[in-house]
């Protein structure tokens, strides 16, 4: 029996070689090899794009807004989906920034298929939580409270206060002159 199987295999290989046909063997079901953000990750930027990298070349037409989704609770996040064949990476780009300190769930359905038409064996989901709202700090520093004698009149001098605001976009500086109220 073994001899017959070997002869059949050799004959089959000979037919392939003589026919000049090239056959590619499918190396199995595609899998997701990595995601960004990763499952369970916290402190994710609200400006992030969500990506999934595959083990095989995928069919770009099967990777779309119906097969690659992002949800906050049960609410679907609107966005654009692209696939880069060279890196085997699918990207979900939200139309708007994600909400602060919120958990999101990304899903790839079994509608996602490799280049030979083999779908993911099962749906792939992963969750992550975005960063906390940045804090804004305002510091008030009194620069001058008294006027040097002889420089400004004793009644009507202007103490100057420096306001430093640290915000999301950086540092904002402003000088404000406040009229001193005559004290008797």
C-alpha cells in the first residue's frame, strides 16, 4: 500500500512538472498577529488610529467599515478603513477624536478574507481605554505690589500681576495692570 501511494505521488508530481502549471498551496487560515492599541491597553491617545496586522496577504475588498468596526459601548464609531498590502495592516481611522477615559472595542468579523478567499476562523475583538482628560493649571504670581517712591504717584500706582496659564496647547502668558484702590 505504501508503494502505491508513493508511485501515485510521483506520478502526480510528474504531471504537474510536465504540464508546466504552478500550484500554490494555501498555508491555512489567516490570523491577526498584532493590534494597536493592544488588548487591555490603557492611556491610549484620543487621536490614535486602530490597526490590525495579519499573518497573510488579505483581500483588501473584504476589509471595510462593515468588517472592521470600533464601538463605544453599543455605539458604532464612524471612520474610514484602509488596508496596506505591503505591511498586511488594516487601519481604522475615526472621523473624530475618541472620547477621553473611555473604553472602546475593535472588531474584525469573519467577513475578512485572505487573498485566496479563506476567512478568519473566528471574529477577533480587542478593547482599550483612552487617556484621561488633560488638566489645565493656572498660576497667578504677584510681581509688584508697591510702587517705588518717586517713580509713580502714591495714589494711582498700578500693581502688575503676571498670569501664567498652562493649557493643552502649551503656555499662555499675559500681563494685567490693576488699579490700586486708594486705602485710607
